C-alpha cells in the first residue's frame, strides 16, 4: 500500500496535475480502494476544520506585507545601500544579492517573492558590469531561499499549524540558523571568486560617507522587522496581529517614498489573493489526504516502518534527511511539507527529537528543494526575470550553495543549540 500510494502521488505530479487536485484525487482513490468507510462524506467538514483557524490569517497578511515592500520601491534602495557596504568583498555585487535577500527574508516570509524581488533589482547590474551569469543568478536563487527560514516565515507558520508547535518559538529558532546560512552563502561566494576571480565582478569599494548615507535606506526595513517579530516575542501580539502591524508599517514606508497609490495597492492585493489561494488550497487538500491516509492505515504503516528501522534514532534521522533530499527533486516545497509532515513529524518527536529543532532542519531541507532541478521554483523565478540565457546556467550557479545548506544541517545536528538557544533564552 505504501509504495503504491507514493508512486500514485509522484505520477500525478509528474503528469502536471495541479498539486491540490493531485492530493484530493489520491485521497478519493484511497477512499475508493482502501477504506471501509465513505470518506468523501467527511470532505466538507475536514476542509472547513483545516481552514477555520485564526493562525492561518497570518499567511495572507505576511504575503501582502512582502508585496507592498516589493512594489513600494524599498527593494531598490536596500540594494544600493548594501552595495555600498558589501561591494568590496571578492565577488562584488554577488554579496549584495545575498545581503538584500537576507533583509527581505525578514519581511516577506516567502522565498519566491524574495528571489523575484532581488532578481528584478540586480539583473540589470549584472549585465552592465559583466558578471558571470551563472554565479550571479545562482546567488539570487539561493539567497531567496532564506525567505522561508528567517522569520516571519510562511513555511514555519504552516509547520507550526500542522504539528501544533509554537509559532513564536519556531520564529526564534529560525533566526540564528538563517543568519548563519546567509554568512555561509557569502563565504561560498567569496571562496569561489577568490579561486576563480573571473566568475565574480569588479570589487566596488565605497567611501564611508556613502555607506553611512545608505543606512537611511536600511534602517526602515530593520525597524519593520523589529516591529513585527518584536511584537510576537514580547507577547504584545499574536503572529496574526503582528502580521497586520507589518502591513501597516509597509504601507507607511511605501507612502514615505511616494509609492503608495491606488495602482500599487491594487496590484499588491491581487498578487496576495493569488498566492494565498494557492497556499491554502494546498494546505486544505493535504489535510483531507492525511485524513484518508489515516483512515486507510497508510500513515500508521509508514510510522511503524520508520520506527522499526534497525539503525537507531540517528539512522532514522539520516533516512528522513535522504527522503526529503530525494523528494525535493520532484515535489514543490509547500506540497512536500504538507504531505510528509503528518507522517514524519510524529515519528521524529516520538524518537526524542525536539519539534522546534526538527522544524528548522526540515525547513533547510525544503530550502534545498527550491534550488535543485527539475522542480526548484527559485531557479525558474530567477530565469524568468533574466529573460535570456539558459536555465542550466542558473542551476549550475546555485549548486555550490546547496553545499552550504548541507554544512548548516551538519552544524544543526552537531550543535542543536543553534536552533534551540534563542527559544530557551527568551
């Protein structure tokens, strides 16, 4: 039953069936062939129960906040400021790509939105200054993945919702690993450009006067991050209420730059509705699939299989990591999470792994899926913004940064405190 279920899901996705539809079709198939009860009669109640959550309102609000920042002109100002601070490093503007992605990850909550934002601002610079298209585009695709690790992260909200784990603790746990991953990305780029200088571009050192002047464009984004995340950590607001504060702050920033007009707000709302509909449709469809898996006994069988592996808890962890790496080649990140978490998370928690720590590890594994072919969404986003060249160039440029993610996973296993120290302290 387990191999047939997995093969059916993979087959539907390979055929190009939309993810939510594939999940519902598989659930109905389990209902037809493997359940003794008419599960379709519970479809309405299951979908309503999955969507009737105050926590899920945070998702469209965080998406809207990111859209307002993208369309409000803040991205261009942030990129110029970070160019002044980081352009002197080996690789030049490659580091500005990663730095800008880091800052926008702290406000957008979405990897795809972060990658699209940085690519739109940075790509004209790459052509003008003669950067190698592979490393430059790869750094943007990799930097965009930080959007689902550095808080506020939509994927961490989904993880907390599906596993009933504290969202504020997850946000705290993702902060240090996210910043460390950004440093590892920059170190990777610096090493590559030191070894092969022609892959980078000219170093662009700036005077201290220009750097200090650029702080005026960095402080507002940092202040918005403090407003949103600080409100959660201090207990002043729930994640949903903090997201609403973030939307108000983003509107204020856009207005301060003279970009808050009816056209901009309408475009941001339209993009938010489209993104939110996709996310919540996948989440609710996965809920019904998980209900069908439980009713058919597939979840219990897979749980027993994982727990019965003759290699101890660390062997099971290694098997789960390998599972996510392999599935990440074929399944989109959000779908990968909602399909596997209800089965894998209880096993890992039952083996004694901290749910907050495992959430961070799993998000890093999901980040890999964003920049590994053939389904790496960030690769297609960056290529779409480029508008020329070959997709293979973006894929090759992103490969070294997959190695940096593997290093971070090793560090998290060796030093769990990287993820758990902040939640325990605060």
